[in-house]
């Protein structure tokens, strides 16, 4: 059955089908047609993820190299984690899946559809990713663009079932890279494009791990088992709520979707109790409050972060606060901070492109409650390697008291969070989820609200204790077990 014309029993109109075909032809003209090309794959180690939890990276093999088609054997009990680099969120979910899989005795194989520059699929993904990143940055720079285009697109545009029909035609062009893969290997996709492409390519055991907490047809991949992180998201997707305005669509069936809980890395879940205990002891002992500030994959909100840093600097100078900043792979943001934040350079210590040193720092900070160098001042982390850029936040998170973040995938992590203004309307319900569970604040839409919330945590550190107790209650209710349940569902 053509997955473009009928989606979960809902017929797509001819106008949309014509548009989808036209868009596919446009990309073929722009990037070439490699549907008859045979690509061969191999697995290699990764400096960051292989030591952490045994991940192997699937990459292209050269003509003379051993590959899947001519003798390279996959590890027993392999699970493919299919993803794309679009921001940091989908990589973050992929790391959670890989970590959980490794803890359960499987070897995770990292399969990034945006890492094969020779292919038409990667060219399309990179092109669309660049557009999305530009939109994210523009939304923070131009309020009218945000109000009239970006917000509606991210909340309602991506929500429409017709959007999924167009995506399905695009992902048909991403299948050649799947040629060497055993179709019976469990395949967990952390972006709908990877899931749709896997289904088109004939993979038999596909799980589509849906992000966020706002049901959108963008994330549908009929033929895969869909997993969601929240009960409200389950009901929204099950009924395809709002995906054709006020018209009630034919729903997904019970076999198509399952609620799992939040997608969290094994090493974070297994240490929730001890990490929360350390946060509570620091709060009660009036140690410097450790704030963690993260810059997302699109590099947006730079000026917003400037205001937060300016707010914190007087407290850092007095020894009441310490600040960790992970700028990911956006080194230019540091120049912005140095330029606009008086005293920033004097107070900060840079940790650039040294993964071994970053791991050592985080280990020391995690196990230290004293006013050592690692827990005072400002510490800035930058890695040009995307894996280190993303995973640094995971390491820093465990040693921090409060994470300051927009309500994207980090909204679901078990650490006290100040939820700053969203980028894209689909993120709004991530903050709602955090506020209802109690492991984060409500969304502080205005900058003044964010700065006021920072004041509250510094003045009343018992708020940290309160949120940690909420995290512990959620942990006992298995709210953070989603990644394990996704692995179970894939096998």
C-alpha cells in the first residue's frame, strides 16, 4: 500500500499527493537520483560513545574494505539506533537508547542518515536541517517572523496529516543506504525520517521513538511501533488529535503505539537516588549552587543566555553560585559571552576539545562537595566533535544542581530544571510535563520570569530539595524507564 495516499486508514487528498510527488521530483533534480546505487557499510569504534557504552558506528566502506556484504560480522545481539543530526535532541534520545541497550546486553549500532554525504538522502537531510536551524535562529532575532511563521509551523503546520504524506515521499529517497542491513535486526529510530526510510527499505522490526509531548503528524511512521514519553502524548497520537483541524480522523490501533516513559540514559537513571541525595546535601549545606546552561544544536538564544550569565556573575563572584556552560559545537557563542558579559573572561575557565579532560572534570565535580576549583567560578565546555558536544551535557548534568534549558528533550531529564522560553510551539508541552511531574519549573516565557526564578533558587535552596523529592517520587513510579521499555519493544 502506498504510505502517501492512505495513513492509518485516512485517505489523503489528490492535491496533497500531487504536491508530494512534485516535491520529491524537485529533490531528485537538485541532489541526484541514487536509488539504483549500491552502498556498502561497515562498523567502526567512536572515541566518545564506544568507551561509554560499547556503541559501534555504521559508516560507508570503501571499495577495498571489508564490509557487511563481504564478510564483516555484526556483534551478536545487535540493535540499530537510526537517527539524524538535526539539533541535539534526536542525538540525545539516540544516546539514551544506546545506553539502555548496552545495559541490557545488546550492542548498539549508531546509524545516522545525515552522515553519508555521498547519498541523496544525506544531501536532503542536510539541506532541510540547515533551513530548520536558520529558522530557529531567526525566530529569536525577528519577533514578527516568529509570530507569523515559525510558531504556527512548529505547532500546527507540522501537526497536519498532509505534512506526513509529503515527508513519506521524501524518505523514499533515503533507502539506498539500507541495502546492506539485515532486515531482521531491531531498528530503533529517533526521528520519523529514519523510521519512514527503514519501513520503505523493508526493515521488519522498526520502533519509532517519538520526541516531545505535542502530537504532530510529522512524527508518524505507519508500519513501525510508535513509542511516546507521556500519557497525554499517547492519547493525542492514538486519536490523531487535531491532525486535520476539527475533523476526527480514523485512529491508530493499540498495536501501533505504546507509552514508555521518558527516554533517559542508563547511567543517569541508575544514579538518580545518589545524585539527588548529593544535591539535597549541597542545598542544606549552603554550598555554591551549581547551574548548568546548555546551548542547543541550532545555536539560538545567545542573547538570552547573555542576560542569564549577567544575572549570575555577581553571585559567582561572591561564591554563592558556580556555573557550567556547554556551548556544544558553537564556539562563536563564547565570543558573544566574552564581549557582552563584564567579568566573564576573568571568572571562566575553558575546557575545549579535550574529551579526556572533560570526563575527568565531571568525575571530580560529581564526587566533590567542597569548594574546589571544579565547583567554583565559570567553566565553559566546547567540543567540535558532535558526540562529545552532546554527551558533555549528560556528564555535567549529574554534577549540577539546576539545569537551565528550553523545554526540548532535556525537559524530560531527572534534574531540577528552570524552563526558559521555547523555540517552536511544539516544545511548550515539554515544560508542562516537567511542571506537572514537579522535576522542573513552568515555562518562564519572559526573560524577567527566568531571572526571577534564578533569584528564588539562590535565595531559597530548599526549592532544590523539593524538586529532588519530586524526581525521586517519579523515579519510584518508573517515569524515567522509557529507554529500557523501547529496547524491550524492539526485540
